């Protein structure tokens, strides 16, 4: 396992990122989702609660330029499933699973974002907590090394994840032009059992200029009850 703190501190622009795992004491299913931005349009956002999930909205509506790729619901809850993504594919997964498709099948209708030359990957996760058991899946849909004519699809599933272990997937390997897409398996990272300490660590490790918002949720695997932390740079 690697240190999530060091991983974030050593990358000024991982873009958007999803962490999913299990707390060190084994009691909680854990997820974190953060957004970053280089443009004024991307930075003009906050997370707000919507139902059992969250959505993004413009901090200053008068400065909102193109909402198509920045306004969406990153987190939605469908029964025992908590869906976390970096785009409007949250709704695609939600509706697909509601209709009986699997997480992977639901994403078959989607590709990477149409924002050439970056062609930002769509990263997604699904956490299933039921009857004291927990498993999760993660997905990335990406261009073929920057070639938009081919979409590469990868799904990773983790049954009964070990206490203290998580997986971290993000959109960009590092800051550059164009931005290079994430590659490889989701990184194995350490997950703290203290929710507030974990939230503070992630937020403080993100690049000060580029970070925008952070969502963290700890779900009690025994009861399904959850706690949520949200931090917005814009206040």
C-alpha cells in the first residue's frame, strides 16, 4: 500500500479522484471524491447535498460558462448501493442498475468526456453494503492513449475488502498539456478509521491552488447508517 497523503502531495493536478475502501477498524465502508480545477469555470463550483447524495453547482452563477461537464450529481444512492462518479454517468449507472443491469453493463453506453485534446476519463465507483457484507467496484473509460476513435474500458471489483485498505483512481497522471489520462490499476492506499482525520488529511494534501471540493462518506457496514463530510474551497 502507498500513502494517499504522499500521493496527493506529490501531484499538483490529479484532476478528479475517487477513493473507496474499508476503515482500519473494519467497521466502515469508506469513499472520498474530490474535484480540482485549472480554469475559472472549473473552480467556480461547490458540492451541495441532494437527497442522500450530492451535486455540483456554480458558486457564482453569473460566472458560469459551460455547465455541460462540470454540473452533475457525483453521488447518488440506490437502495444498498452508493454510486460515485466524476460526471453525469452517475445517472446512467443509477438508471441502469435500477433497470436490472450491472454496474459494468450500465456504463457500456458511455465513453470518455468529449473535451479533446484531453479526452478526460470517466471514473466511477459503486459500493454495495448489505446484511453486514461489503464489496465495491471501480471503472475507468478512457481514450486509447489520446486517440478518441477507441474507448478502453476497465472494471475492477473488490469482494470483502480488507480493513485499512482502499483503492484510489483519478483522471490525470499529472499536470500537463494535454493532460495524460490515468493508467494502470487503482492504487492501493491506506484508509484511516477516523473519518474527520481522513477528511482533513485528504483536503490538506490536495494542491492549494487547484483544489475545489471534497466529499467523504463513512457507511456503517453493520447498520447501513452513514456520516458525510463536505468541504468547499468557495465559501
